C-alpha cells in the first residue's frame, strides 16, 4: 500500500525535503495591501515583514478552502497513492485542520487520515517529516499517522518576539498577557502548549530572552539524538547566532534546519521573531514495533 503525506504551507519544511519525500503542500492565504495571495507562491515573508514594519499596517491570514484540499488529495491519488495522511498546524491556531477534515469527508475518510499536530511551523514540520520517512520505509496509513502524532507530542516549540502586538491582534495570545508585556517592557519566552501560544518565562531584555531561549531548547533536547529547527522573520543574523550556539551545546544533534518563517505565521509573530523547535530525531522502528504498526 502506498501512503502519501499532505500538509499545509505553515510546516516550513525545506524544499529539498518536500521534493525528496514527495510531500504535497496546500498553501494558506495571506491578505495584505488589499489583496489575497497564496503563502509561498504569491506572498513571501519579505513582503509581510515590510508591511508590518509600517505603523498601522496589518496582515491577516485565512485557511485553505476544503476545495483546495480536495484538489491536493485527488492529485496525490492520481499519482498512485492508495491512502493519504494529512498533517496540519494546531486547530487552536487555525481552521486549516477543519478544512482538511471537510475535504477528507468528501474524498473518503477511509482514504484520508487527518492529523492535528497541536503545534505550528517546524513543530508540525518535524511531525510531517517523521510521517514521510515512515511512509517511505513501508508503514501503512495507521503507522504513518502514529509517527506524526508521536513526534508532535514529543516536540517543543519555543520562540521570542519583538512585540506581542501582532499575536494579540490575530487572537493568538490573550490581551492581558500582551498588555502586561508591553507595559512592563517584558520580553517573554513563548511556547506552544496544548495547541495554544502561551508565555513560558518572562525576562527583562532581548539579550536575556535569547539566552533563555537557547537554554530552554538545550533542556528540552535532553540526552538523546535530536533534530532542531531555528526560525526567524527578517532576523537572519539572530537566527544564525542561535544555530551556532545550538551546534556548540548539543553534541547529540543529528539535523539542523535554519529557515525564515513564511508569510502566514510571520504575520502573527512580526519582524524580529526567532524560534527554536526541538524534536526527537526520527529513527525507523525496530521489527517488533513495525509488526505492531502493520497490524494497526
């Protein structure tokens, strides 16, 4: 049985991995300057960063339509897949998962399994990557979905923003937390917990926030082999500095991806945001686990 993996554009996987594993990507929509475009294809992070840098300018986002997902599912099936596993950012942050579920009901829920990662960016991307690697190793749809869910559950997504205002405007963080952060000039370290963006730790300066971001990531990594993603929006120097620190402090690091956030999530975190995603390094299950997976 051939299993294809589908995701949305907020997973921010490197292009070479998307192409190498044949992952199908459905873009979200970004609205700015009176026009709407597909993330990645029509609107990029540079345009979002420039728009948000202008006082009073706003950027909004919207989910893909169920029809967008139906088209992607049918394309994957036409290319030879028998089953599909569709893996998406947290349903607490976007209606994308709901749109995928509606599309799955049209194509056939016995054909499409839809997974809510309860995460975002490479927090979801590593789950997609684990699923794709599982599919390429011959797992069935249940095993592929399980790889995604297990990876997502074990992944930590941490980040720091220059201002909480963009998260507040988009409804991704509570107004009280945003006002408190602005009033006290606090630079909180944020994380994704139970699918939502919540403060993890409050510090007083940007420098301390970045130091704590790295420390928290090192703590989350533990002693086992790990995969790391460093994200940023219009802050490449900060991202490279964080990546260098991670390389120095994590000898068990197996893969590291540094990438700019796309337009959809960039619109909510704003220019200057940086983040670190920590995931267990995916390794193919042993024979016994593989047997269990195949029976499932």
